[in-house]
């Protein structure tokens, strides 16, 4: 079985790092979860050209991700899903399933543990 070459670009990994760092910083700074997601998007518009035209409130409202979390451990999981959504929908929609999985794993490595955000 022949494997397809990865379509993950260096720009995709850079965008993932920038988004994760912005979210980590906002959460570590005491921002409320939804605010941290909006700050993550808005603060990176100058660095990630694909995000410039996005309205963070609309993206959060339109995404089918559940932003209202019930349990603390869901914050991190949902943040990973939101970043993966931005990467797959707006930054590089040409990724196949395997690449999306790999990029989501990369995002998981970049995000701090929940306990580190709240200290």
C-alpha cells in the first residue's frame, strides 16, 4: 500500500504554534475560556494571513464546537478542536484525514495542561 506524502506545510505548524501560544497566554493570564479563544484568533490575524478576514465571535458561534463546557478537562479538548478547525477550515483545507490527525496531535503537544493555565 502506497502512502501519500503529507500535505502539512511548515506554515501550518507555525500557525498551530502561534495559536496555541496565544491561547496558552490568554488562559494563563486569567482570561475566561471564550475570551481566550477570541483573543487567540484576534491576536494572530497579523501573523496568520488566512485569519485576517475572520470575525472571532462569528467563528465561535458558527463552528459546531461546543464552547460551553461542563467540566474543566473539556477546556483543553475543545481548545484543540477549535485550533484544528481553524487549521483545517481556514489555513489549509487541503489536508487529508491522516494529516489532520497528525496536526491535531501536534496541537495537543503545544497546548499546556489545564493546571498550568490556572496557576
